[in-house]
């Protein structure tokens, strides 16, 4: 076989896992020891097959001839082969998973241009928050020659001096095109917002705030700066773009060269020295297309440094290090570490950051300024290139791009320099000739980027699809404006009116309100004034279960001991079973039992909002105070047993005035129940329009309606309260007489027992249980005791005062019955009726502008959305569009790779049928060094 044929066969093979420096030239490779490590690890980590055949597939003749490039020709990719890329075991796997299980992607690393173009598209879309993208990152210390290296890689005269070019990241994306015209679009990729708060100090730079005063935004905002078609303009445009990005609070268009007002009127150097910010983590992006451009994309970061130009900028030392660390720590980043030959290698700041991030296995060393090497440093650089010092996984390349020289013939000049055309390049580096020159570096990093992208592409697509589903789900909760706005408005309001009418009549609502009514009623009756019936302080609690009268501090019985007080209740549960707030005592003069009142007592709930008012009536009257009040209001000459009417009225109204606080609390609790019910109905019926103006407006007007009716209701109930406290008045004589008689009987029994105990006629520990709980024998015995002993005491000197107390308590119960009934009925018939009979409907329609003559603009405005929600929807829509474009780019790459793979399979199959003798002939040629 001719020598050229052997070379052709060899160039058809590209190892996906071996990190050889170039997909084009097999000569370019890292140092052998490091390359061997790369081969072993990349095969394990990536799940890709090594290009070496397995034991089963290596023919005997191939094993006999050793490992030669021709062996790669014997591998045949077949559908369903066990050697294809891993595929999902689940047959129902998603499209995102199935698409990359196709064998087409086992060889995707070969399609470097397609891979790198797709990767550049994804990077420009700004989807790094969704999936981590492989990327090339150029880092280095200040004055490490990064700018010259960046220009050499891009084959353009980019800014290579200090200044603004070192104060923000630059993203360069290059792509070859078939057209003859070169173009470059410069844009600003804004991921951070500028929020200065005074002078920035070094202590302000923290892990949580790495780039003060810049704060990260939720989504990237990309602004096109300028598109140019002349390569000589790129340096000027790039410098102005960086000035624009350092003035975030001004319109970027002001800085566009030949167009913006500031760019026209101000010198570039002056504008660069007057920027708002000294640094920005936002990115200036260059997208270049043209013939003969390399297919490459990379980031260039500001060089790290130790000392700023001014003391007030000390914080920038930490900020720039944080930025470098931020990019280096990205797990998919391939790092190009620039280090100059004229500097001390041991003092590299960047190497410390790389090691701290454990990123040496992702690092390519790039030795710059080879033309400035000092003879005494040759041994240390040889040790570096041989992997004995400062080793990194991908080894080192060497470049020489003096900043003062044009780039048109940079490749030829470098080639002459490294091959002996320049006498300053030492012969000791001859063994590393294949690692010299920016062209070989570009070939190597292009391949590495394509390989990394091909490996991560399946997971990238899965994550992009998952995020797209999430975004579309979120957008579904933020629907666009309905087509028939008037119909939607009328429908949702009609549903609200219907539901509110039902809600105020539902058992659940009425049950809660009914419980509140019972608690209010119990409170009003409970605070009926009690009466001290002994000459000395003694309280008879007529609501207690036992009418036991005991001495407060008795040690022995004394006729003069008058410190007797009724025993407090010990069995509240029994008290709750009573049917009247007044104890019924069996009459001492008659055997006819007292009929229980029809209004009935209400059991006290275990938890009641009125608990703090239940003791208001305790010790409300005292027979001695009643006597004093009678004497004060009695005119001279009036009979001693005649009570002035003013006494009755004053005492009755004084007891009733205690209702004011419980009434206010009742009104408040009623409105709470009503507001909760109404708000729940509003949220239920207008749920899908929660983010629209109609919901916000309806809520505000509904609140106003409730406030108005609460004010009216409160005024009506206060009027009822004032009616009761104005003067004594009742025409319900039957109820009044019944209550008065009950109270007189209870008071007389308590007073008589107290007198007998005070006179030591009965045992001091005599217990007076409730009448209704006494057996007939006990009742008969007590009546007999009273009849026998009371005559010994004579007439009660406080008979008149007891009669006054019974009138006050009887009237209190009569008025309380009427008051509680009136309050609850007013709330039901006035407040609730305004919701159940259409008053709310009319009010809300008028407030929303829907009555009497609504216009289409009214309906349209009601369906507008909240400004914040509108911004959120727009952000989600922009993200959705980006994700869709990303999926389209990945799908296009997938389709093209599948077609190319089919062609390659056919080619490899043909190559496999080569006669063995012909193959052996090729082997011999390669072994002789023809390759």
C-alpha cells in the first residue's frame, strides 16, 4: 500500500476518551506520563468505550502485530451492539433520555464544529442555571499574557493593554461560516444588578456576597451593543462595551461608538476613568462568524492581583479572586491557566485557587511569553513540562505572542521561533516541539471542549426538558387574558353572589353563630347582680349548687359572729344543668312547687370569649347599701317601709349598664365569623382570577361593604343598649312578676338560713342544697325547721331591702330576656339579610363600574393582572423561549450526528473488509515510521 494511504487511514480515527491535543494532528499531545493518566480516568468516568478493541473483538493477527492505529479500523458500530452507549432500561423512558441513547452519540465527539456551535448557542442563551455547560475558562495572574493569548486564540487584535479590559469577564464565541463576510456581534449579558450602599470595604466581601455591590438577578438580561463587519473596529467597540457595562445605571446605547452621545463627545480613556463601578461580574460577549475562524468558545477573566492602584479599591483583590474561584469551581469548566515564563512559577496566585477547588484534573497549563525566558530558569520549566513540578492533568502548551506585533502572521512567526528561526529559544525544549504554538493549543482545547460537551449532552437535555416542563406548568397557573372578557367577569361575579347567599344560610355558618349567641346569652344572665344578705359582709351566691352558709373564719360558734359567707360552687357541672339563672327554693309557706321559667338557662361552654365578664355581677347589691340608698332618696315624713321609685330605677339601670362591654365583644365576634365566611367564598369563586384586578378590586370593595354594615349594625345594637338603660320600662308584666317571685323566694330562703345560723339556732355547718335536688323528705324537714325556729327571731329588720333586691333582679331578668332576643334577631334580620337578598350584588356591581352602563374598557381593566405577576409571567415566557431554542439546537445536533454516524458506519464496514494481506502491508509501513 502506498504511504499516503496509510496516513489517510490513520487520520480517520479519533479517540473519544484519550485527551490527545488535536483532533486533526496526531503529533500534538500532552506529556506522555500525564496523558496516560488521562486515558485511564476518562474511560472510567465517562462510561465511553476506549478506542482499543476488547479481548473478544481483537483478531489474532492484530494481537500478533501489536497496537497500531489500523486496529481502529476493525471496530464496527452496529444497531443493538453491546458496545453502544448506555441506554435507559425503562422502555417508557422519556424522549430526552431515548434520544441520546441512540448510537449516534457515541461518536459525537468527532463532530467538533457542530458540538461547539451548539454549546456556544446554549451558553449565549444563559441556561447555566438549568444545566451546567462545559466551558473553557482562561485564568491567570495579572500580566500573565492572557490578553495576547486571547487575541491569538481568536485570531483578532483584541485589547492587550491594561485598563477596562481587565475589569469584567469576556465571553468569546467563534464559528466558521461558508459566507465570505466576517461579522462580530457584541452584547452585554447582565446577570447582576448594581446596588451600591456607600463605600465598600474588604469586610463587605463574603461568601454570601462575593461581588459587592453587585447582586444576582433571577434571570439573565441580554442587550445587543453593536454588530460590526470590519475587524479593525473590534478593539474600540470592545473597550466601549466594557465602559457601558461598568455604568449600569445609564443606557448602554450612550456608549456605542459612532452612535451614542457619550461615545461621540468623550474620549475613551476619559470615559474609562469615570465609570460608576470599578468592576462588574456581568459579561461582555463577542459572537464572531466568518471563513477560516476556529470553532471555539471560551471565557477570559480579569487577572488576579495582590495590590490595587488605590487603597479604597482594596476590596477588588477579594472580588476578582472570588470571580476566578466562581468560574474555576464549575464542575464542567475546562481551565486554561496562563503563566508567563518571565515570572516566578512558585508565586502563582491562580494555581492556589485551582488547587483549592481541586480542579487540577480539569486544567490545561499555557506557558506564555516564551520569548522572555531567562537562561537560569530553564531547568524549572523543563521540570514543569515533564510533569515533575506544578503538574496538571492536561499538561502544558507553550506560546510566544508579543503584544506589540500584529497577528496576521502570528502562526508562522511562532513556528519559526520554536523551530529555531529565533536564536533565543533554547534547544533543551526540542522534545516539546509538538506542544509549542497557539495553533496546536487551539486544536487541543477545541477537541477537549467538544468531548466534554458530548459527554454531558444527555444530562443537559434531560435537565432542559425538565425545566421547560416546570416553566410551562408555572405559566399555566398564570393564564393569559381570557378571550371573552365580559363573559368571564359576569360568570365569576354571578358565582360569587350565588355562593354568598347560600353561605349565610348554611348550617355550618349558622351553627357557629348560634354557639356565639348561646355564649352571649349565658354571659348576660350570669352577670345578674348577686346580693349580700347579712348585716356583716356575706355573699350568697344564688347560682351555686349548694346554698351552704359558712363562717369565713369560725373557730367556735358565737351569736355575734356575722362573718358568714355562702360556700362557693363545688360542682359547676350540676349548675350547667339548671334551667334558670335563678335558684328555685321550695316555698316554706306552701307545698306548690315553683314553675320553671320558659326561657331556660344555657350551659356555659368550656371556652367562651366572654369569660372575663362573667364576674361583673358578683356582690352587685348589699342589703345595708340598699337601706342607705333608700334613706338618701326618701323624703321627710314618708312611711318607713315605703321605697322611693328612684331607688328601683337607679339600681336596675346600674345593673343593666354592665352589658355594654359584652355587647361590643359580641358584635366583634359576629363580624369575624361573617368576614371569614365572605372571604372564603370570594377566594373560592374567583380563585382562577386571584392575580387579576377583579379579585383585588372585589376584595377591597367587599371589605368596604363589610365595614359599612358593621358600623350600621354596631350603631343599631348600641341604640338597643341605650333603650334598656334609658329608664325602667316593660309591658311584659307576667314575665316580670314571675321572675320577681322567683328571686324573692330565693333571697328569703338565703336570708332566713343566715339569720338562724347567726343566732346559733341551727348548726353552723348546715348545708343548703338546691331545692330541685332535695328529696321530698328533706324539703319537708327544712320547712318544718323554718316554721319552728323563725318565730323566735321575730320580724326581719331588712324585709324592705330584700323586697327591693327581688324587684331589681326580677326586672333584670325580664330586660335581659328581651335584650338578648332583640340583639340576635337584629343581626339576623338586618346584617345577614344584606348578604342574602341582593344588597351586596348591587353594591359591588356599582363599585366595579358594572352598573348601570358598563363599557368594554371596564371589563378589560378588571381582567388586567397585577404588575408583579405580569413581570413574573414575562420572565417565565422569556425563559421558556430560551429553553425551546436550546432543545431545538440540541435536536439539530442530534439529527446531524445520527446522519453522520450512519455514514461512518458504512465507511467502517467497508474498511473492515480489507484484505488481511493489505492490512499487514499498512502495518509494516506504519511501523517504519510512515505515519
